[in-house]
């Protein structure tokens, strides 16, 4: 429990430590050090939630990283396809193609997950595999909550700055 609290504290501090004007939802704009910290926190969080032994961790993380990278590529493909249609009025045919493309990419992601689940099950137990899915979701929710809190703080700070400027003018 202490380790989990520490991990959550570190996650919160990552977002406080990043530059105030950066949009953390844009991975390319995020500070590379912050990206590395988040990556390390993800490793610590998932390792803790799965209860990986050192031997398991040594075999698990290379396979999991490979899976995560390939899954991210597939998701980026769909985002790219969707973004190509943003800003314009897509035709019915283009919309249908996007739906079809989305389904194809989801199938590729499912096939990838089946393949890597088999590979990971050679390293971790079925219970750990179930915990992995939950830990991934929990970590993502924590990160999104931190981003939202950070945005709210930025908005609050901006409102305070604007009020102070108005008071100085009057």
C-alpha cells in the first residue's frame, strides 16, 4: 500500500513538474524527461499490481513493450485516418471507408492481443494477465485525472492572472 501511495504521489509530481504551458495530451510536445518518468511510473505501477517476481519481470517487460509499441502503432493508424477527414465534410463513401478501416484495425489489434497474450501467459499466470488489463486501465485513468486536474489548475491560474491585471488597470 505504501508503494502504491508513493507511485501515485510520483505521478502527481510528474505533472506539476512539467512546463506550465505544455499540452500533456500531445506526446510530441511533452517534455521527454516527463515522458520517461511516466514510462517508469507505468512500469513500477504495473509491476506492483501484478506482483512480478524479478525473474518474471525480466522476461515480461521486453514482450510487453513490444506488444505496447505495436498496439500504439495500430491505434495511431486509425487516428491518422480519422484526422485526415477532420476539417472537411467527408462524403458518405469516405465515412464508410473510415468505419471499415476502423474495424480492420480493431481486428488487427485483437489478433495482436491474442498473439501476445499467449506469449505473456508463458511468463505470467492467468491471474496476473487479468490483473494486467485492470492495471493498464487504472493507470490510464490516473494519468487522465492528473491531466484534468492540471488543466483545471492552469485555468484557475489564468483566471487569477486576468483578475489581477484588471485590478491593476482600475
